[in-house]
């Protein structure tokens, strides 16, 4: 399963999803991380460039391009939550602390 989570420079879950600067993409199997890759997305800067819909489209494109099966986050706005539900991408809310542990724990 390919999981995406917003991450801070020190490896923790970033409490911001739509305004995250970096996200991790992890391939998780049997609660073990097979691969872990961190990608700079700059969503904090891009969030206010254009409409909310254009930002959501940017996130959708990223998730599709990276084959994301699930998202692990601390918090997510209602609009983004609805969008991911429509895409049938499960969202695991309430994550905090070490991002690798959070990803392994919920998937």
C-alpha cells in the first residue's frame, strides 16, 4: 500500500496537510515500510495561489501521479476530506509524532 503523509524537517507528522511543505510517500507492507521517499510539495506557498479548487486539483494530481492508496494526517479540512472520499482514498486522521511510526501504525 502506498501511503502519503505530511512531514516536518525533523521527521514528524506536519499538522498541516493542504499547507505542508514536504510529504513522505511510503510503500508499506505488513505494517513495515519497504520504501520511504520525501518530496517537497510547497503547498504552504501554493495554497493561496489561485482558487481553493485549483489547489485541490493540484493535490489530486500529485496523489494520482504517485499512486497513493491512503493518506495519514493530523488534520484535514472538510473540502479536502470530501474530495479524497470521492477518490476512494482512505484518510487516517489524528496522526502525530514520528511520521514513520504513524504511517506503520494506521495502515
